C-alpha cells in the first residue's frame, strides 16, 4: 500500500524527534487517525478530553521540556478551541505547532456545515506562519518550516490540512519549477553579546550596593553561572513565573529571596526587587509596579531579542 499524506506527516514528525502529540479526534482528521493506527501509535497519541486541553498540554510540554510541542484538532469549531492554548504559547514565547483538519477542498467556500475561514482565524495567534496544504508535494516544506519557525521565533505556528488531502497518495516535491524542496534539522544558534556591553554591565553591577537578579526562562540551564554571579555580588535572586524551575527554592546563598515575583508572585520576592539598588534582568515580563522606583535603581537586561529590551524597566 502506498503511503498517504497522513502517513508521511507522522513519519516527518518522527524524523523531527517528536515523541508525543497532544490531540482530540474528529471527522475531518479521520485520515490522520487511521494513519496513526497503521504507524503503531508513533509518535504517541496523547488523548485530551477537549481541543483546548490538547493545546495547553502542548504548551506545557514545550515550556518545561526544552522541545517544541505539537497539538492536533479537527476542523472548524474543534480548531477554534485551540486558540486559548495557542495564545498562551504566543504570549509566553513558546514553540508549538498546531496541525488541524478542514473540510474537503470541494466544499470550501460553499458555507459547508460549520465551515470557518481558518487562515483568517489563525492570522493573529500564528502570525509568524500559518499555511494550508492543498497538494501532497507541499507537505515536507510546510511541516519543516512550521517547526523551524516555531523553534527559532519561540511562537505557535499552524498547518491546515483538508480532510481529503490526508488520504491522498503522497508524492514528494520534484526538481521542477514551482516545486519547493525541503530538508530536516535545525542547528541551534546562540546570540553573542558585544564585549564592550558586557564590560559596561559588569561595571554597573560591581558598583551596586544591593543587587537583585530577576531570573526567567531564558536562564534555564545556567544555575552554575547564576550561582557564581550571586556569590560575587552578594546578590539576591527572584524568579519570573516561567523561570520557577530554573532555580531551586532552597538556594544555599547568603542574602536571598529565591521566590516567584510579580503578578501572582510572592510578597517577599516583590519586596526584594523593590529594594534593590542595581538589578540584573533575565527575560522580564512583569508590570512596572513590582520594580524599584525608576530614580533609585539601575538595570541590566539580558535577552535573546532586542524587541523586549526596556519593556518593563528602564535599562542602562
């Protein structure tokens, strides 16, 4: 039996080392469900009780696994239910790929039962990449780009597949005009700071009398470095909500207030931040009222993207 588009889609996810997919079944992804059975539940079918939960499960997986999450839902109203979880991914900068069904191509534009314009629906929440697969030759490039963009940008992306396309015989893109090839893999990139900026930041922090660190998800896997900085500066540390797992809550440091700060945070952590004279920030997304008065503290912000610099506090 020839592979269908659905078979190749699941194989492509396996090639990207996807072990679990969080999903809720429905008629317009029946071709994909049948492929899942043929493929022996690889990647693992993680059954949600509602489409919204499948999206939130994918987001939670991505937040604390270091990988991207994948969620699947059927067409139209089922797909609409993904939005809350995908907006969580967008606002928290988490890589999630949504794969959703749609009515057959022959019915599109005909006000078919429950038909929703999914491209328009996802245009905001998956603004970095949302595309529809209408012929088998599109599939590898769509999947690969959706994954690369989600991981590179830290955002949700979406692939829409009409129900009849899932069951078509797969044909790979050819070496021909208007055929788009694709390939697997993504080498991780690292942002390297300017040496002069690092020296300026060190001078500012060394001059501080009361130094506090606000640690977020961007500092994950940096416990050794954070500990060294805290010891050198006699600094306290508090955590953003997404950085709760970055540092343990029982840090063996001297002057410490190692708790979660900001909205829904803890009073001790907020108080520690407000009384800091100099601050070092890792990916802050906190309202300004939890920060020191602007005339009594200076801040150094370390971020993976310049578009977030200075959003929550004036930086030096």
